[in-house]
């Protein structure tokens, strides 16, 4: 019996189609290039040169993250251009809290069968956010894995590298009783708590993405797909002015678990509820599922995406810089002596 030749395409991987998609991705990435980029997209590794004149004792700061199950809502809505920005902004915020300026970014996109139009929309979002943050997209990986992902689904992850002078690393060691807590507002859920949010919206309340929810004055899908905000434009100014003792990006774990990460032993935080505008989406989710308050505070950002720990004497200057940057801020609490925990008042 004569065997029929079986190609890679027969297994579900179309190399030629993937190559065409990668050419478009290469163009999008090239538009983000900064002075430090060495070479072109397509090598086995991305190259980036450090400016030795600008940094006396350069320390590289890195972070890796994903978008989580927010992607499930992107699939439901066939909305793919925003999740790339979510990914970049999340990573930028993570390294910014240590005082690091973003240098370059790399992405990982994996799917069962690569759809060039979808891949392009995702990378467009990544590239746009990279340009906004002054970060170069210097490479990545696009993987086709037939049989591994359901049709129409993909996974997305990103890796960022930033830089800071060793003497200017923000560690939280300077945090002391008497410092005040300044909260910067979030756009919504950002990229955390979506497993609970999806259960509440789509299983308990039986919403669809197109359901208009009166309590939040928005369609369910649109509300949950609000962008993860980048705080870098304003944080950069505060860092350069040496006005903050510490910063905490409020992601999974909420204020409860993230703020202690930048607090020294022997200190505690008092966060005063009601000192910032409550986003309706959080109250609505709590009502839908009768979610305990502690769970809400440890699952969601509750309307505060970044917390700054600021010496009280510098608060007015910090507030002024934030206002001139077009950002809002709220005085939400203070640092006291205590048990290295967050207490809500």
C-alpha cells in the first residue's frame, strides 16, 4: 500500500501563513524601536544596548505576566486589540514601582491555529502601548499548537526589562510611620479578578457581553474590557523628583496583599474606606454574589490601581505634580507602627 505524504500543514500548522503574519508583526514592532535597539526583528534573540553615559550603576529590572482570564471575554466579544495594551501596561507598572524606566518588551502568543488578522490586532495593541510607554518591542514568539487550544482561543504573555541606577532603586526601606498613602484611580478591574468576575456576571447574573447593566451604566462586556491603565507618565515625574518612599501596583491580592510588599517590618497601613470614589462595577459584583468584603478587597483593586507611600511633608508637591499631569489622586490613609498588615477603617 502506497503511503500518502503528510506535511506539517496537514497537522494544522501553516508555516507560510504564519510567515506572512510575522512580516506584519515585524513592521509593527519596528515602529516602537528606540535608540537602544540593535539589529532587526527576526534574529534568534533581541539585542538592546544600555546607555552607559546615562546610568552610572545600571541595574536591570524585569517582570513577566499575562492577561489572565480576561482573554475569555475578549474571545466572547471578538475584541482583540485591547488585550495587548493590558499586557504591556501591567508589566510597565510592575517595574515602575521599583523606579525602573522601561527599555524593551517581548511577547508570547500561542494558539491552536494562527489567524493573521487576530494576531495583527493583538500586536497592534502591544506596539501602541509600547510606544506610549517609551518601550521598544524587540521580539517575541508566535506559536501554533493544534489540538492544544480550542478553536478561536489563544494565550498571551509578556516579558519586560527596565533599568534604574542602583542608588535610585525604590525598595520601600524608607517607609516610616507618618507617611501618607496616595491612591491613583484604576479604570476598572484592570487584569485581575476575572475568574470571579466572569462567574458573577455570566453564571450568577446570566448576563451576556451585550447586556446593558443599569447599575454600572454600561454593557457587561464593555465594562469588563476596560483597559489596564499605565501609570508610568506620572510615576516617572515623581521618581525623578525623588518624592516617594514606595509604590505598590494593586493587582491580584488587592491593596490587602500588595501594599505590605513595600512596607518594612514594624509598620502597618491604615486605609480609610470612602476616601476615593467607588467604581459601580465593584459594588454591583458584590451585590450579585453577596461576596464577603474581605474577598472583594483581596481579589479586586476596588478602584485604586496604584498606591504611593509619600512623606507627609512632600504630599502637597506630589499632589501638584499629579494634577499637572492630568491625573487624579486621593489621600487614602497612612503608615503607622504595627504588624505589617493593612487595616481598613
